[in-house]
C-alpha cells in the first residue's frame, strides 16, 4: 500500500511512471518506484508481476514540407 498522499499510480495504470522513486541505482541503470515498477535507463520497464514493457523510442521529427 502506497503511503504517499495522493497515492502513487498503480503499476497497471498508464501513468505508472509518476510514482515516487524509492531506489535509484545509476551505476546499474535502473530505478524502483513506489508501485513496484522497475524503470531502466533505456526507458524499458519491468512490472511487479514480471511483465516486461519495451523501451519507448522518441518519435523522429518530420522535416518541413515545402
């Protein structure tokens, strides 16, 4: 149970990355959030049930069309 007020988003929620940071290990490239989600520096995630979420890639900006 999340002790924060307002409570952190659940691991299944679309905004799960907004949960409070519990542990940060930059030398290993991961962080643990209050909702149990492990976030990796490549933007991939591991949910508490073991389900992996692939890295989010930034969209390439489209050039101006003349």
